[in-house]
């Protein structure tokens, strides 16, 4: 997977609505590579601090803030999500109420 794949990941991340999150797996499924959540994570890590996109809105399938090591502080993701009204339960996003899935056309 090359730069084109990363660009496609970033296009999806740019669409995540304020106050919602999506998962690495949901992005992978949308892009037609359903078993490639880790590649989506690698794309996010590659752009950490370089692109003005809402990377804080991408979590793992359990709602865990696994990308937090790519931000200035370990609680940055949680602070950003909380400021948007996203509820966390025991450190995980309440996916039942805050999950956004990209639509496959």
C-alpha cells in the first residue's frame, strides 16, 4: 500500500463528523480492504502532527484510544473527544452512541 492508500484514508478521516468517532476497521471496510485495520493505523501514524485532520476521532474496534501516543500528551485524544461531547466509559468511547460508519456507495 502506498501514498494513494494513505490519501484515501485521509479523505475518510476528513469526513468524520464533529462529536463522532469511527474505527480503523470501519475505514478499512469502506476502502474495500476489510482486514487491514492495521494499515489504516499506520497511515494515521505516518501523518501524526503533519496534517490538520481529526485523527483524534479514530479509535479501535472496542472504542479504545489506541492512537493516543501520536498526540502531544497521553490525554490529548480524550480531551478533544470530551470537548466534542463524546462520552467515554472506563476510558473507551461509547460506540453505541458515538460511532460513525462511512457509507459505502
